[in-house]
C-alpha cells in the first residue's frame, strides 16, 4: 500500500508541475488552438498537447519508484518483460496522437495505426480470454481484443469535446479499475493503474473549464488505449460470465457515446469519420447547460457506472445491478432526444421497415419487367399494375406527339402530381391522392425507373403506332 500511495503522490506532483511547463513550451512553439469568439471562454491560445505532460509524468513516476527501492520496485522489475513488450504499442498510439496534434492525421490513417497498436498489445499478452463464460479460441480472441482496444481508444478521443470531460471520464474509469484491482488483490494491475490516476488528477487542474491546456489526441488516445488494456487485465482475473461486464460499465459513458454515434451515422448514411454535433456532450450543451455543468453531469454518470461495475463483482446482486444499469442508460438516451432512434423504433414496431422492404422488392421487380416490355401496350399493362399497388389513381403519358391516360374509377377529393420529363415535349405525369395507401417514398425511385426505361425504349415505341391505338382505349 505504501508503494501505491507513493506512486499516486509522485505522479500527481509531477503532472501538477510538468503540465504548465509543457503548456508554456507548446504555446511558445505555436502549437495551440487560437480562439475566435470561443463560447467556452478561452481568451488566449490553448496548447493541445496535454498528453505529453501525462506521458512524461507516468513514466517518471515509475523511474523514481525504482530509484527509491520500495518493495513495489521488485514487482515492477519482475513485470518488466511484459511492460517492454507493451511499450511499442503505447509508443505507436502516443506518436499517432502527437503527430495529429502537431500536423494533423487523416482519420483512416489514425484507425490503421490504432489497429496495428492493438495487434502489438495482443502480441504483448493483452488477450480477451473469455466472453459470456466461454473460453475464446485464438482466432476469435485476436479480433475481439483488437475491437475492444480500438473501441476504447476512440471512445475517450470522441468524448473529448468539452473542457475537462475526457480527462475526468478517464480519471473515474482509472479509479474504478484501481478499486477492482485492490478487491481482486491484483497488485500488478494496481501498480499499472495508480500512476495514471495521479497524472489525470494533476492534469485536470489545468484542463477544467476554462482550460489552459487541452488533452489533445496524444492524451486522449493514450488514455483510452491504456484503459482498454487495463479492462482486459481486469477481466482476466474474473473470467466468468460477467468478466467483461464490469470494465464495460466503468467505461459506459464514452463507449455509449461512441455506440450512439456509430448507429446514428449508419441510420443517416453519414460518413463514419465526419465530425458532427450529435455527441452526448453536444446534446447537453444544446439543452442550455454550460461546459462546466456538462462535465459535472457526465462525471455523475461515470460515478454511477463505476459504482455498478464494482457492485456486479458480487454475484448475488449482479443481475439486479445490470437491470437497473440498463434501465438508467435507456432513460438517459431517451432524455437526450435522438430523433433517429425514435423513428427507427417506430418503424420496427409499426412494421414500416417491412413495408419499405416490400416496396423496394416490388420496385426492382417492376423495373425488370418494364425494361423487358416489347411494346408500349405491354409496358402500359405492367405500369398499370405498379401504379395500383403504389397507390396512384391517374397517369398521363405524352410520347412522340401522342398522349394517353390511365385512371382509376374512383376520383379522389384532393391529390398531388409529379411530372417526369423525357424530352422537351415528351413527359410522364403521375397523380396520387393525399393519404393514399402504399409507400409514398417510392415516388423518386419510380420516377427514375420510368425516365430510364422510356428514354431507352422511346424510339421503338414511337415507331409502333399500333400500340398507341391499343393503349389509347385506356384501362
């Protein structure tokens, strides 16, 4: 315990004194964000390389511990082989983040580097050994470990949008892992975690709103990667059905934010690497909370997740805690008011997704049949069936100087129409009642199909006047 307390104090003091030094150096070198009407209240350039101060403090704390020759120093020497194997992965993650802070890195380049670093960590011995109570084979353990490490790395990075948020979330997760390590009597994990907690506690003094230094990618990526590795080591001591549940809960806020972001972008068909204002902290800011209140609110959520992750280590209450945790998470997401999830949920419950799928299948079927029509009469017959299925009540075609119509027997009270130009004089006009049954969202696709197929077949149909005489009698 003395060694843990020593590491915590030394890393805290180092971070507390090295952070302003790094801040001054990077500001003098011009590596800073220059505010322009910044709503966060920054009135001077803010350096974005806080990760440098954290990394130096973290490593120096171990160096000092080895010099003073406390008992934990022997444990560190015994674990030196594992640490040296893991060092290349950590160095690569830090380097990617630092280059991004100084020059900028493309998102795909950052992702590739994270995957390589996760692979190096797996080679070093960071393995997900079980999931859901089942022992994982090597071919399954590798991709799941990489997915977990990359997910954690980006989760902390993505949530770093408000002063003090990523550092505070990382601090809560680190302290939770430390408590779990002490409860498991996992001294190696505790010694790895405690200096990170001290570093973050010292750093947040300068990073809380209004921040005078930003964490930067060099900091957020490293913190996320380390927490991912700690989570795997934590789960290895609890290789049961709930082995990975506790680390998931400890990182629930950033992982939930990342998951929501991915699902939203899939539903909206947005690029995965494109920034937006749909993150949890942005939603809270839009609700009128200040940056400080957003950070404190999410700190409270992290505290709840941390408490749950410790409680489920007691198997007698684990099931109840998981149910309560899931319920609170669902209520929280609902409170944030994501429209995408509400619409998707209603589509699923009301069967709209099934109807949409059926419409798309029908559209492709009719497109194929219209393209194969050998005459205008055959084309017209296929189109009539399609129009009835999709809820249209009238169609008019002008082709080669001739015009003809198709119309249902019942006339609607009110309707709307769409005109599809084929040439300067030829067109197709479709009319549909308001509130008609069928899928209204098929109209753009159907319009494209009619324009494409009639443009290809126009000359053949115009040169076959017999088909006009047949069609002109209508349906």
